[in-house]
């Protein structure tokens, strides 16, 4: 009986559920309050800044010794743009920080901030991605002619031939609204100055504490050792808390400059204005299909609005280059042409958000399959059957190597479970009553758990990917696991404890995982990109395996047998096939206090391991059943099925939670959430009254089925699963809407498919609210 | 998200509250449930210098039912309508409507009078008051006056309540015998502000509409009672064709303005839908 595979309740939850968690704001009550004064306009020249007499207010002039945040991609098509910590001379998006105010408390800081007057000569804003690309568009940055910050291009030699020979060429254009990750806890940081050492401890709601330390030290020109970054309990990140934001560097600067503790607790409006956004993409693709539905080639023009700056460390290449490399998804075709551009505009910076481009590229491929199926008179499930990857390892047109997965098997399992025949009969019957239901399918691959090779291929100057783990058993037999990953709600500490427990033969409750403190954990990359279980988990398993060897050596010496004769289980080091044993805790005590007996082990019980895998692909099939109300344009989801293959499931309950949360965010993308700017670049959705995350009332029960393909690509056999829900759900929902509205021939859906947009399509098709 | 500075008063008696209003007038805001006012203050969109908290005025918290109808004190919370106050059709209708007002915690705190005084065109209670000829009692140090609904709502967030006055009670007359209500609201998510909503009350006898009330919310700068459509309905058969015709007429009377949640064309379409569905429910 192993701990792996058990639905163990999360060790993290009791404190959170009982209100005993400790978030940045919980720790900030005695610090001076910091408020940022932000640009009220999207573009313009700063003419002057009036500061109330005697107020503690700082501007870019005070920060003259600091450097802008300027991440680099080593590609000839990349244009690096710098993000100053506070705006210098000009502003490039609404909400950009222009000055910073320090007050006694939050209300005092807000009162002072109101009295700071920023005089800006506004200029016309560039907001929309296609407007930014238009001939003669105003340039957002002098460094970026044509407003293109990064551009990936490729074309396989046989592409033109594929289109020439195609029985049908299907062209579609898809659009995703801009989203905010909208974590429940907005950003926030507490910078504490230690007068004895001169060090600053920055406690911040972040996903990448080590990277943040390096980034801040670089822009402030300080030694990393003078800065400690702590990520306490973090109320959701979803990618929004990965990047280095100017606010954190300013906080550390203030703490050093004022030699006092300062705290900035972001409010929701500020989070919408100035924390990162994502999506906002327009994908135009043409597919060349043979008469039997085989996909021969894809020609794609992908435009991503990356906002005003390039996020650190992953850069604004994250969305366009992910789309460039991964558009082919789970489909087996040879010919591929793509132009993928990251386009700068006078809007908030884009950065990773759960899914990164893949919700859009999955939507694109899955809409293409449905539209092509309709043109060619093929069943939508059959056209996928003919095109899904079936042989492994598979090499994609962009050179990605796919490890074994179950693209076809997962889809066929979904087809069985959903009861297609029953659905079609019900659909027909309801249509006769003027009710419109539809079924949509979405098949996708989720590239996950990739180490440095994948990031290096993007030509990032800062190449994330590996994780180091330090595994130490103390003299009482309890284990501390120190990881560079930085979980913030995923339940990783529980899952890692399950892994360690199996390796060491102890209870998971005897394993404590330490993360989110640069003074206490090895340098690592944090938690993002569906990587932590695969990479931090892999390194943990490797370190625990080495530690288990040492425990066996100690026990073997004490029991006077060969180490190979020792097995670790139930807290005991047992001599196989005998009743002789020793408590592992006693072995641990001996390792520390009688170390002279174990020269091969050295003193104590500690080992470390590094893991840097090439990556793996998990996969899933999502199916949504929806009803579209012709009178209101409203869409309700009545069924949602996920057949998921994430390899070995360390804790299936946690995996289910990841899937359900991701699906909810995918439904949000499909139907509800959209960050909207007006033409002048003013944000129209700065609160939850206008930006609409779905609530429990809008999210259906999610039926989850697992397949478990053991991946040879990872040491645990586990595949990453953190983003899949958000990746697959939008396509399933939009395909279902299109199916429901097929009597009216409605195909041109965009995200979010709001009631207004759906009614608009119906109105254009001549359909009144009465049907 | 901290409000600008303000002085705070919490009078124990109505007379004291009216004195404060009389003395400070335009610099004051009355705090009842605070579910609209407090967020507006935190965004610094509302910046009263003086806040008069009326939550201690117990005399404003009474809900009285009688043969004449309901008398609702201004401080009665939305949640008081979760269960019908009595077995009248009016009370049953209000308990159906209240489910659409925001979310459970907000309904525990928000008040009937606060909704009317705030006069959001998407307010369910404002639609109820306008459609069912409610009468509002307004007090000041000079005494009380009563204002009928058709003179109460003056425009977007604007009512007949003057700066030195306080809305103290709302009376909704009983519905005629045999009346049945219908309500339909559409919003983006459960609990969101309505994109359109309609309230219909019909007395149908022998398949013919004898008496009709029809109101429309979130479709203009104030709740609309659709008198021309009511007149059109009375004497007609209570059937789908009539309701479709009424829906088209309502659509023509509405003047919704578009925003990011729905353009003006969309909202006009939606008016037809909600009116048709409210009438259909009232006749079923």
C-alpha cells in the first residue's frame, strides 16, 4: 500500500479554513502604508508633478539610481523595452505608477495620494492589436517600429503544395477578450528594514521568490544577500504573481531609503489597472483538408496584444511564442506555416495566466475541426479520430517531441460516457419546442513540466526550468523538504509529503515541506507552468531516494546486515524476511549522535537532488452540453465532462481540484470575463461589478474521469495538470454553442460569447427574440 | 479603498435625524444598509461630509400587512421578504422578486427604503413601487408628506426626496382579487444588476384580461410603468399572440442606453423577451 494515489486531505487546509492563514496584509499592520499614484491616461507626456507640502512622496527623479525592468530574448526579432520603476517623462498605460506616497496608515496614504497632481499632456492611445499593426499607427515605444516587440515565423517546404492539393481550405478567425487572473488576494508586499544588518525582508504575495530577489537586486543595484524574499500564504496567483513588478522594487527602495518598514496592499481597482492581464489575441488560420477530412497543413497568422511592457523574466514572447510552437496541438499533420507577433499597445502589460495562449490555440484548432467537419459532411468526432496523434514519440512540425498520451482513447472514452445517441435525439426533440441545446468537444495536449531546454529554445536570457530539493531527516525521524518551487494553494506540500513517505517508509504527516523563503530554500524557479509536481516532485523523489539509501546504510550497520537486506516501511527499517527491525527514528538519532559508526554516510541524514526534465504532455478531452436562450442570448451549461490523462496521480483529489478550478476559469474565458478598454485606453472594468468571474451558480458539476498513461518522460510518472482545465474548456463551450445554433448557421463566435454577442449574431441571421 | 474623511452621526430618534438633515442638508448622506453607499464612498465617488446612520431608528424597521396592502418601513431589510409576509398574492410576488436582489449577505443588510432612495434604474424594489402604485412617506422637520410613485422617481439616481428629507415608509396597495403576478429578470450572473426586467400583474377572467399592470426596469433612466401597454392588454385574450404584441409595444417604449454588458439594440430585444415572459407567467 503506497501513499501515492491516495486522496489524502490537504495538510494546508485546516489553517486556511479556520482563518489561521497568514497573508501579507496580516503581517503589515505596524508598517507605514504605501500608495501609488497612477496615470489617469493611457499615453502622454508628463509636464509636472505637484506634491503637497511636507508629504512623503517620491517620483522617478528620486529613483534616479535605479534601472528599468528590461527582460531580454536573444532573438533578432525581439525589441527590448524598459519598464521604469516609476514613469519617467511619459506614461504608456492607464494605471502606470507615476509617484509613490508613504502615509501613517492606508487612509492617510490615500488622502495624500489624492493631493498629488500629475500634469500630463495626453496623446492618442493605441489600444487594439490590429489598430496597433495598421499602417501609420502611432508608435508606443521608440524602440519598436510597427509596434511589434517579437515575431516568430516559420514555413515548412511542403505547405504550398498541401494547400494546392487540398479538397477544402477552411479559414477562420478567432478572438479572445482580455482576461485578468483576478486572484482572490491582490498583490501586496511588506518591506521590513533591519537596522542591525541593513538587510531588507520583502514579504510578498508572489509565485517566484528567488527570481524576485534577483530581479530587485539587479534593478536597485544591491547585493542579493542584503535582501530576503518571503512568500507567505498567497491567495491565488494563476501566473499573475510570477513577474517582477515595479511596485516591489519601489518597496525595497523605500525601506532602505527611509530605514523603516513599509507595506503596500493592493486594492482590487489597482489590481485591474496595473497587475498583469492576458489573452487579448486574434488568431487567423487556414486549414488544408483532404476530402476524407485529413488535415494536410495549417497556415496561421497569430496576433497577441502584449500591452505596454515586456514581463520579467519570461518576456512578452510568452504568449506569441507559445502559440507559434504549440498551435498544432494533438493533431498529426506535417505542413505548417505561422507568423506570430507580440504587439505593444497603450494597455496594461500582459504576463502569463493559467493556460498561456493554449486556451486560444486549442479553441482555434477545435473550431477549425468543427467547421471543417461541417463543410466536408463528416461527423465532428470522426474528423478528430482521423487526425489525432496515435504513434509515439511524435515529432510536431515545430520540433516538439510528444511522449506517450491518449488523445484518441480519451476522446473515445468521452464519446461513450456522454451518450451521443441519446443527446442527438433530445436535441432534435427540444428544437421542435424552440429550445436550442448543443454539445461541444475539445481535445488538447498540455505541455507541462518542462525544464531548461524548453525555455532555452525560446532564447530567454534568464532560463528557468530546474529545481533543487534538499531533503533532511532530523534526529527525531521527521523530515524537512526544502524546495525552490513556491506553491500558493495547489496542495503541493501534501503531495510531496506523499512522495517522500513512500520513499522513506514513514507517514506523510512526518514530512514538512518548506517553501517560499529565499533564506531557507535552495534557489529555484517557483510555481507556474504546470511544473511543480513534475519538477519539484521529481527532485524530491530523487533526493528522498538518496536519503533512503543513507537510512538503509545506518540501519544495516546497526542491525549488522547488508544494506540491500533493509526495507523501509511503517516507520521501521526491517530486515527482509525476518522479524528484526529498527525504528527509523532510532536510525536517525544514531546518524546524528553516533556518526562515527557510519563513515559512509557522514554526519546526519541529508541529501539534495537536482531535476531538469525535457517535459511531458498530459492530455484531455472536454465535452460541454449547453442551452442557448434565443430570447436573451444567455448560455447555460448543463453538463461538463473531462476525461483527463495526467499520468500517475499522486493525490487524485488534488488533481480533481486543479481540473475543476481550471474549467471554471475556462468557462469564465468562454462566457463571462473580459477586461475592456475604451478607445482612449481608459479601463471600463475596474471592479467585480463590471469584470465578471462566474460564481458557483454559473459553474456546473464537473464529471472527471482519469486515464493514467505512465510517462517515461518524468521520474514520478506524473504529468503536469495545473492548466488543462483552463485550456480545454473554452473550446468545448464555444463548440457547444455553435452546435446549438447550427440551425441558424452561426459559426463566427468570439470570446467571451456574451448574451449581447450571441443575440447580435442571431439578429444578423434574422432571428427575433421569439425564435 | 478608504473613504474620504466624514463626520458620523447615529441618532437614536427620528426627530434627531431630521434635525441633522435640516441643519446640514446637501453635505449629508443617510446610511441605511450601506450596500450601495459604502462601496461608492470607498471608491470616493460619494464624498459626504456627514454620514447620518439611521440604523437605530427602530420605528423605521416595521413591516405591516393588512387588507389595504403592505406598509414597509424604510429600514426593512430585503431578507424580510424571503418568506411571504402573509398569504396575499402581493407578498408572494415580493418573495419571488427578492431572490433576484444581489446576494444573500447583501439582502441581510440592504433595505427597502435604501433601494428606493438610491433609485438605481435596475433596482427590483423601484420597479415594484413604480408598477404597483406605491406611495412613499417622506419626513422632514416641517412634517410628513406622501408622494405617489409616478412623482417619486425623477431620473437616474434621483427622487422626490429633498436634501433635508428622509424617506420613512413605503405603502403598496393590495392587489385586486384574482390578480396573479409574473416577474422575469435577465442578468449576466446570478445576483448581478438586471440587464432588463419586467413585472406584470393580471386579473384574467374567462381567458380575458380584466386588469393589467406592467412595469419595466433597467430599460430607461427610471423604472417605467407601461400605461399604454396596460390599456392595450385590458379586454384582450390572455394568449401568446397578445403577449407578443405587448412585448413589441414595450420594446418601442423603452429607451435603454448601451454599456459594456449590452448595447442598446441588445437591450431593446431583451425588453421584448422579459415582458413576454413576465406576462406569460402572470397568466399561467
